[in-house]
C-alpha cells in the first residue's frame, strides 16, 4: 500500500460489508430451509397482533423451527422495547 | 437398476450471467482433451446457447427434445466436435416449450448417452431454480456451482447448494451430490483494494472450498466471439485456470494460479500506482 493511498480511501472496504451482510442473510436463509411455507405469514400476523398492544420493531418477532431430536419445536421470540411503551 | 458408468456433472449457479455455459464448454473440452469421452448437454430449452459457445451452431440438426420425444435417436442428435473426436454436444431445442422436458425423458437421454460408453456427461443448467435447472441437477453425481464474488451470486449459490442437498436423486437416496465451487470473474486487484469478496470470504460464507478460480479476463469474451471455448486458449490466464480446475475434477492436486496481485516495483508501491 502506498503512502498516498489515504487520498483514495473514500470507498474503503465494501467487501467486508458484503461479507458481513451475506453471513447474516445466508445463516437466516439456511435456518428457514425446509421449514413450512406458513412461517413467514405466521411471523407477519404475530407481529401485527403484538403491535396492537406494544410498539415493537419489525424485527422484534422471530419465528424459527428448531429440530430437537425427532421433534420439531416452533420457537417464537418477541423482543420488547427497553421501556415497554404500551400504546393501548 | 443398472448403474451407468458415466459420471454426470451439472454446471449450475442459480443466478444468470455468471459463466455457466462458458464453464460447461470449457470443462467438457478439458475432459475430452484429457482423453475422456465426454458429452455436454444444453438444458436451457428455448434459450439455446451452448452450441454457439462450442462453435457448432450451424451443425445442429436434432436436439435434446427430439431425442426425448423419440423423433431422433441419441446418435443422430449428438454433434461431434471438430477439435476432439471424443467430444459431443447435445443442443437444446430453440422452439419447444420448456415443459417438453420431463424427469423420465431426461433420465432416458442420460441413459442412452451412458450406454454409448461415455465417461462424462456435463449438464449445462439454465439460470433460475425452475424446472430446467431442477432437471439439469436431478441426476447429477457432481455439481460445479459457478459463483461470482458478488453478493447476489453468492446468495443464489447458497440456495442452489440447498437444492442439491435435497432435490436430487442422490439426496433422495440418502447420498450426497459432490459439490464443487468454481469462482469466476475474480480480480485479485479489486480484492486487494477491498472492493471484491476474496476466495476465503466466499469459501467461508458458503462453507465449501473452491475447485477453481477463473480470473476476470478479456479472453473469455474473445473466445465466445470465436466459438472456441476459452480453455483451448492456453496462453490466457482464464484458459489455464480452467485447465487446472479440470485437473482437480480428475483428482489431481494442483495449486491455484492467478489469484494474487502481481507485485510491482518499489516506486509504484510508494506512490500507490
């Protein structure tokens, strides 16, 4: 790397941004692989219901299908905001 | 069922425009050059292009669908390459509907080819994850997943890897298709600058080692212009990298080439030239 390279460092390392975005996305997509088609719909509707009572973020509701031996467990987690500001 | 001896290799990617047909043509030529009797099949019904890249577009008489429908036999439909006497091309149909291909039809054609004593059958998959792509991969023993160091291509490759592990005959029989990653359009300079994913990044994200890295190079376009697969240009870096990749498919241990920046002198380093 040259000593004057700092002059051209505007777009520094978009590759690492790409890598980080892909890691998260692909991990998420792999976890959904083979899962029933209704999961995204279920996630959306749960979010709508929860939002009637609590002002949560779009990403607050996670629905995952977890394999536990021969059983499949539907794992639903809802992250509430720090100050649980009830809107109702 | 009798097991055919021909190894079936699907060249696939999900995303279009990443170099599937270029790769299919070069791998097929490379295998033939190594003495293997090889057929390469275009699965892109309606968007035939392999014939053009192979340089045999004016010699297509019968195509894949003709054989499936029994309108021609496999010997009539296989186009003999003019450079290698052990290399044959089966063109896709340009006029038919995509639904002309069925699982049974494809199985029959692959069996007919295997019965002719072929060592390798290379299946050039269409883009996407629909019927044509599914049929191209279904009977595969090995998959060469072509990926560019670019976000959408990497994501689509992961999707294809998922399908290879679930929607293939091998997967249905509790076996695995042998998965190989082929990184194309790679630019070591851009990787060093930090604006392109590196080999290690792609391997790490997809959890799979590369079987070859093809550098971005002007000869790829020149080769398709001429209808001569780039692997036959043994001066070009891309051609040499394809030759190495074919060697690895054949089980040879060959180190990667052209994957790092060629070092410059002191002054150009100092001034970042």
